[in-house]
C-alpha cells in the first residue's frame, strides 16, 4: 500500500470518528425531549418499570384492607384503591405489578424496588424524614380489643382504661395512641400483631388498640374469642394513611394529582363504605 493510499484511509477513518462522536453528543438531547414527552403516561421513564405500575404491600395481606390474600383480585379497600388509581393514571389492569415487603422495610430509608407501597402507613413526621408520602386518603378511628371478661369492658373514660394492662406492636401508631392519648403506662411491647394477640389470649395483657377496620377483621377471624369493647376517636396528631414513596421520587406529584381526584369524586369514600365500615355495638370513649 503506497503512502498516498494510507493518508486517504486515515482521513476516511477520522471522518467516521468525528461523525459518530457528533451523533453521540447529540443523542442525549434528543432522548431528553422524548422522555419528557412520556412523563405522566404509563410509559413514564421515571417509573420503576416503565409501562408498569409497581406496587408493594405486605405478605400476607388481610381483610378488610385486601381480601383472599390476593392483591391482584382487587377486592378490598387498599387494592381497590390501587386499581382505581391505576385506571385514572392510564394503566390497564394487567399492567399493575404487585411485590411483597414487610412494614419495616417500607418505612426504612433507602432505594425502593417499586413506585409506591400501600400497607396502612400512617403519615408521621419521623417517617417523613426518610420516605415521602402521598396526600392522606383515609383517617381510621381506633378500637379497643379485649376478651369479654376484661376489665376494660364497660369503661367509659380514659381514666378507667388506664387501670388495665395494655400491649401493642412495637413501632406502631397503636402503641403511641395507648401511651399518649389513653395515657397508659408500662405498655407491653411485642414484635408483631400476632404476638400482641397471643399475649391477649394468654392473659398477659387486658387489651390492645387497633384501627377500627383492623379490629373488625381481628375479632371476626384472627382472634374470634376477642371483641371490640370500645370505640375511640382518631388520633388528632395522626394525619392518616398515605401511599409511601422512596424519598425524592419524582412521580409523587403525578400520583397525588390522580389520588386527589379520586378523593374529590367520592371514590375513596365509597370503597371505605364497602369494606371498612361495620355495625359496632360498643361505647364511644373520647376523654
């Protein structure tokens, strides 16, 4: 190969390099425009998996929040809300993907492998430091759960309730309610709700507190020996339940907009009336 041919080939190679480099330099700008056009659609690139709405919840799940231990059936208050929200956002039903996590994993800081989680998460300031929450969509009243012969049966005031031995699950707003609203001292603490109910049945504690929908299910299915002995007002310091997001998740405003529309249109109230309201014959204690 002569020297002239070498120089020609070198020039062609250099031109190709410059052409490819220029195309690569321009590509991010083009992609950015395309991605921006897809935001707030089911193909939003900010979703955990574009084209899918990935939602976390507990495993197992319990009525009345979700029925049949199957979130995908859409029967229950929380999964019914998720499917109504997904439809409002433009997703088909089959595009909702469910993943499992524990409650503690949800409220822990760090990356999340989903778009949001729904698991009766109460919005609290300590939690807001490490995760983000949606607009509050439900504020449950509380209920006292006890055995029929418990000393809390027939109580009409917080002072009378304080005479009982109380227990609750660690890290929950139920525990905070017992200590701060009822004013009980030396509350026994258990690792999970199952442990709390075992303590109730075993006579270690006289009573516990739970959100009213949870109490309805617990006394009907989990601990049928127990009863709802009193109704309590919702905690004024507890804003209520919100969807949980990874801190800084950019889709929060999009989800909030759709959720607030469902609230304003009465969709959430209808789901609550269908799944969360029961006919309770128990005294209401508010002071």
